[in-house]
C-alpha cells in the first residue's frame, strides 16, 4: 500500500496539463489506426506546446535543476 501511495505522490508532481492529455490520449486512442493515433498525438502535443511547463521542463533539465511545475493550464 505504501508503494502505491509513493507512486501516486510522484504522479501528482507531474504537470497536470500533461497528465490530462495523457489520459485523454489513452481514452480517445483506443481502437484508432496508427495514422489516426499519430494525428491525435499531434493534436494533443500542440495543445500543450504553449504552456509554461512544456518549456520549463526541458530548460530545468538542461540547467541541471529540479523541475517544479507551475500547474498552469
């Protein structure tokens, strides 16, 4: 049970906008062809591209600092 709690805490540290689009991709992607799935992935990626966390995550990595998401949507 403690392992599940730790995993849940780790997941909650991720940007909520990314979690939302991942969940949407899983639900909407069921039964799609590869081409349709790639189109969906592109649409969802474009949705997240303009958000601050999408840019700050890689920047934090390159600066070797801990990424703290703003959780802006």
